């Protein structure tokens, strides 16, 4: 199984290419079954690896490398050939993530058979799903951070295609661009971190980087810079503060896509990347504290924003952001196992909740919970599944979320009680807004009779995945916590000499039950405000606290801040364009050209009126002199010609030679000779 683990990402990749290129587009194309079969095979192989690792039949970690490419380099003045390997690395966390990604992807693809049936781009939709799954699985199994980064970018690209799948409407393309640009903003930090790793270590191989850190060769300052860069990338993909603004708008994509992207795959990529590079964070207290506080702030802000949202998918989106904050805070508080445990349980109950939301939207054709109500009788399976998922995410004892969230709260309390208070408040808010969703959607009286009358339970391809996820949401926490299976399988082995700071506080035994009591009080409060047929008391509170509700509905003005920054960038770009066109181009480039043109015209004028005319005058003078000489010769006046020639030579000699005595004498002699000659040749005939 482990020897062929590299096939897990390659099989969905091949399936996506065959689906996309292998047949014509058809709303009832059978090609999607190829994607389902490929993902199902990968799921079976992933389950086998997980089971073998959990039972001890397989020894982890497992690694295998192959040469990717080579290039010449020089170090210390000596040339050498550098080999860049590519390979796989499977440890406990990778084994868990393989099951999570393949399971959710498989169930989403089965669910989509009914949800997306009849869509004109039905085949293309499944090609995108398979491509997304392949990219995410490549990120999980890769042992090379450069390959990991490549798969990381492919995850972003495929999510862009899926979020903007219904590009006929204006909202999905805008949401896709927003998600793509926001995540790329964080990816800049990740890219710089990878370059710094290569400059420091000389390799992208995770085992070599880990060995480099274990030997103490990486300074804490460098580790801090690398850790913060990785955190930037993780904040973009996993929607951490302040880069979480893209995720609520990403609900414009098909609901199964929301379940796939926002439950276990794309948003979990940032959490998994931090866990994959945890040994770097472990030697940087600054990076660890930053991770913890970013996670806590994200959890609280997202939970408060979910309280005032009426869009059923946006409530779940804010819930996803909040739960990701829990995971990130746990990792920053040395709760490695706790953070990944919650990632695993969250994948089950959040995928369940999103698919239930899709079932409701498929039945009533609206996302607004204010137009729903009393759907528990029309959609009993969906209602029961939503209730199970809500129990799990709220942390009701016995359900999966209780075990993972309790582990996080204990670990965070031991690390920093201030972080514990923030997460405890967030947990209570989670219970409030999730039961608010249940009460507004399924209980009370119907608030839109026409939608209510047309509501119906979803067909079996949509309900079967709900039963599977219900079982996991209810029992996966207990199964993985039983005998500490998850902790033994997924555990950070601290490097020699590296350990968390000494913890002064320990979580008391009654801590869990205190938090649980407040959770039940939050559920009671949600029932009082939203459990009836009307929401008068809730609306009254909203009117009295209008500024607070306006702040939450505007998402703490974070979107406005980013849009203002975009506007500022646009104005800066326009200013730069004006400087380039009006100053640089017009003054320097065009002005220099005009100056050169003026100089050229001046040179032409000088050449035409002075040089050329001088040349012409010299030529004319020569012609005149030649004509005169010819006239003299023909008239027989050679004597006069010789006389004047001697006179001219005498004058030139006086002008050019130094005023010395012998020169003056020679000149005078030549002059006398000329005169004598003239007298002799002029004697009468």
C-alpha cells in the first residue's frame, strides 16, 4: 500500500483529464462515474493505510524519493551537480488527511449526481472536482516543499474554477476573483518563506529540513521569519484574520463545492501546512504565539459575524472560519494533536451541514432563512442530519465535536488562560448561531407558503451521503479518542532540546462542564429568540443595538478596508501612469526627442547653408580659376600666369613660415625673380 501511495493523487488527476477531454459535454454524461470510481479507489487505499497505521501493521513515517531534475551549481568556488528529488512522505497526520480528503470528495461527488444533474456543464464540473481532489492529495503526500507549493497553487486555481462555476451570473466570478487574489496575497509570504528555507538549508526536502533544525543550525530569528511567512500562506488558504474576507463570498459556488472546499480540503490546507512544518514553529516562540493569537481572534470575530447572518450558507461559512481559528489557536498553543483532531471531526460534521444546506436550498430555492420554517415535516432526513451536525459542532457531550473541542480548550487553558476565555466565548456563540439556524430553518411556522408547499425531501444520491456523515459526526470523536488512537497516531515528536515552555496552570476537571453549561445556556437563548413563529424579541434587540449589528453585518468593515486599499492602489497606479506618461514620457523621452530633432534641424541648416554653400563656392571658384587659366593659356599670356604664381607663392611663404631672416630673404629673392622674369618676358617683339 505504501509503496504505491504516489498513485493516490495521480489517479484523480488522470480521471480529471479523461473526463474533460474524453467526451463531449452532455448534461447526462456518464463520464462523472469515472471520477467517482477514481476517488473511491483512492478512498479504499487511504482507509487501508490509516487502518494499518492505527493497528501498528504499518510503520510510519514512510518516505520514498525519485530524482526530479538536476542542475549545475557552484559552492565555495567548486562546481557540482545539484539533484532535486520528488517523493512522498506519509506520517500519522498525512494518513489521517488522506482519509479525510478522499472521503469528503467521494461523498460530495455522489451527492452531486443528483444536485448537479441537468447542468449544461455537468461533465466539466466533475473534471474540476477530480482535479481539485488530485491537487489536494498531492499537497498531502509530498515530501518536497516545492512540490507542495505547486500543489498548493493548483488547489487555489481549481477552487477558482469551482467557485466561479456558474459564471453566467455576476456574483460567482467576482467571488472567484476575490478568493484567488486574497489567497495569493498570503501566498507571497509562503513563497518568501520557501526561498528563505532553501537559502538556509539548501534543500526543499522535509526530512532534510527537519534534520537541519534538529542539529541546531537554524537560528531562532530565521525560524521566526520562515514561520511568519508560512503563517501568511496558511492565513490565506485557511481564512484566518485578516484574510478571511474571501470565504463567505465563496458561497456563490455550487453547494457541494462549498462542502468540499470549506469542510475538509482547501481551508484545511493551511492548518495542515502549519502542522507539516511544525518543527520550524517549535523553535520560534514568537511564531507560535502569533499563530495562537491569530487563531483566537479569527474564532471570535467569525463567530460574532455568524450571529447576524440570515444566509444559511454564509452562516456555515462564518462557522468554518471560526472552527479553523480553533484549530490554529490549538497549534499555536502546542496542541498539535488537538488541532488536527478537531480538523478531522470538523471535516465530518461541517461537510454534513453543508450538504444539508444544499438539500434545503435544492428544495426551497432560496438561501434566506427568513423565507423558510417548518421544514422538519417536509424534510425529516435533512432535519435530523442537520440536528446531528449541529450537536457535533456545538460540542454537545457524546458527539464528535465535544471530544476535539474539549481537547483544544484544555490545551489552550494550560498555555494561556486569556486565549481560553476567547475560545470559550466563541464556543458559546457557535452553539447560539447554529441552533438559531436550526430553529429558523426547520421549526416554527412556514414564512413563505409557496416555497413550503414545493419543498420535498432530496433523492437518495443526496441522502445516502448524509447518513454516512451523520454516523461520523456522531461517533468519530469517540472512536478516535478511545484508547487515545488519534493521539498515538498523530503526535508531534519534539526535537531534542525543543519543548514547550513550562506551563504554570493545569486545566481543572470541572472546566469542560462549565463550558458545556454555558453552551446549553446559549442554546436556550437561541430558542427564546428564534424558536417561535416570529422573532419580535430578536428584532427588538437588533433595533436597540443597531450600531453593533451594523458593525457585524458589515464584517467589522474589513471588506471596506480592503476595498479602500484596492482603491488606494488604483489611485497610486493612476498617479504612476500619469507620472510615466506626462512626466517621464513627455518630458524626458518626448522632450529629449524634440531636442534631438531641433539639433538635427540646426545641423541640417548649418550643413545646407554653410558647409554645402562653402563647398559649392570653392567648386565655383575652382571652375572660374580653371576657366581663367584656360583663357590665359589660349591667349598666350603664360608669362603673366607665371608672374602671378610666383607672387602668390611668395605671399604664402611669408604667411606660413616663421619670421626668420633666411625665410624673409628667400621671399624677397623670389619676389625679385618674379619681377625680373616679368621684365624679360615683356620685352617688345
